[in-house]
């Protein structure tokens, strides 16, 4: 069945774009429902078409799309799907974007730059979205870009459960790979009861035009170091940080991140000898060429399904994280 009926009134409809259909299938399974079939196609000139093959009138619709490469195509597809729902008289439309597109362009660093994360929020609103749901936004202020509810979900409980079972926390140090991630690393430190270390990057003053060197603030020698970040793109920062930790005497280096963007050359860099394990969630699809033996992928579908259930039943998404692991 492709819907949930509560008291003969509310109807939940789950639809998905083509970027990561397996994630949508896993969410549907967790909700004990099915995905409404969409006739989605790309024409020869690149234009996208979408049509739902059953009525969505009066429904509470959730449009799942993972924004992987080619990101612009998948953004456009999701916008078109939202527009189709709006014109087919869906009652409420929630954009489910586990990895928020253009999240790193959340402010102006220099003159004449765009704030593309705000533009994406405006596009969702213009298409007809009433609500946005995303996991581990790169910057919390993105919640204020959308003129409506934004459900900001956190993958930390999913990752923490794994590491509590896997690692000896008595010999663990949480490490922030740069100054920008210190706040997140500090939360991890509190949750796992482990000390915090910070990697500070600066240029070598003795060599002109040289790449940055790393200074480590905190105790890492003889310890397992857990590098935490919200996303890994090319993997350069993480790889250099791991190398610095091993050079400083760390016994093991483990990496945790929510979003595995893994642009080239990330798989090669992350599978190096200085990194013992990389743990991510499946907010983005990971084809075989992006996988490697030391990679562990944790499912995010149960978290998304719980949030969708809370929104659909007018429950509290915030309560999902009260006292979380």
C-alpha cells in the first residue's frame, strides 16, 4: 500500500527522486508503506519531466531526494516534483533533503558573492514546499533561510551508538580537524566522556609559498583519535589531519562524518594507511567506486522515517533528540 490512513482522514504519500532510490525504499520500509510511483524522465535536451501515477489530492506529501553528483540536476528534479504535487492539490508538501544542496555557500565571504543556500530555500518555497527536513546542516543559520518550518535532524545518535560499541572510550580523544568544527567536536567529547583535541592549520613561516603545517592542541599520543566532521568532500583536510595525528603518536585514527560526498580523490586519500576506519551514513549514495575496505556505512533511513512519522502525526521532531545518546 502506498499510503497511511489515520482515522480515515490524513493520508501520507512518499515520493522520491532518482538520485538515491534505495534510501527512499529503506524509509518506506521503516514506515511500513510504499513509494508512490513517479513517471520521471530526462528528455534529450536535459529537461526533466515528472508525473505521479495516482491521485495525491489532499495528501501530506514527503519528497525525498539526495543531492549527489550531478547536484544541479537533482535539485531541479526535486523542484519539479514539488511543483507537480502542488498543482495536483497536495495539502502539505515536505522537502526531505538529507544533504542540503549548496549548504557551504551560506554567507558572503567577499563582495559580489551569492548566498546560494538561501537561494535554494527560496526555490523550494517558490515551487510550493511548506516544510524542509534535512540532516546535519553545514551551518545552523540555514534554518532561517526558509519561510516555514525546517526540521534539522542530527545523525550524531546513530554514529554514537556505533562508536560506543566499537571503541574503548577510556583511551579515546575526540579531534576537530579545524577550528570551524570545534563546537561539534566539543559535543562529541561531552557525549563520549573523552578529551578534546584541535588541529590548527597555519603556514610554515620558514618556507615561502608552502602548504600549511598542522599544530595539535591536546593529548593524542598513545590514544585512539576520533576525527569528527559533518561532511567529507575531497578528503584532503581529513587525510592531512590523520597524518598529523599519526606523526604525533596516535595509536589509531578513526573518522566519523554524516555526509559522504567523496569527490575524487577522496576514496584514495581515505583508504591510506594513516586512517584505520571511516564511518559515514548513507544520506548520499555510495557506488562501488567510492567504497573501500575500511569504510563503514550506517543507515540513516530509520532516523528519517521517525521524523516523517512525527511530522505526519503532528508530533515533536525535537523530542527525538531530547536526551539522545
